[in-house]
């Protein structure tokens, strides 16, 4: 039996599950301006996936693209905060 598909699926599930609260916390504490951290992590992981093999390459790719997707989610999270669905972070000014 081959377990690589199950391992990749579970890892992808965990990575996406980890990025959801990470985006919320980043927007709360740092604001949308923290987008560059997700960019650096994403590009770094995607580059790392080019220089590794097997499961590690796939995991680096999943983390990299999840990180890049999180940039869009930061903007959407700001919109959710403006709608009052999430609390506003300390020191942030409300924008429409």
C-alpha cells in the first residue's frame, strides 16, 4: 500500500487549517501591512520545493501557495473587521 496520497491530503488539511487563524491573528496584531511576510514565506517555500524531492517538495509547495493565498485573505479579513464580524486590533483605525 502507498500512503503518500493520504499523507499529502492530511498535511494540506493541516496547513490550510493553520493558515486560517494565522491570517486572523496577523491582521489583528499587524494589520494588512503584514502581507509582505506571507509573500516572503510563500516565495521561499516555493523556491524550496524546487530544490527538494518527494513529499518535502510537495509540502513546501502546499505551504508556499497557502501563504500566497493568505495575502488575499488578509484583505478579505480587513473587510470582515470593517463589517464588525471580527474584533479590530489595538491601534488600528477603522477604514471603509
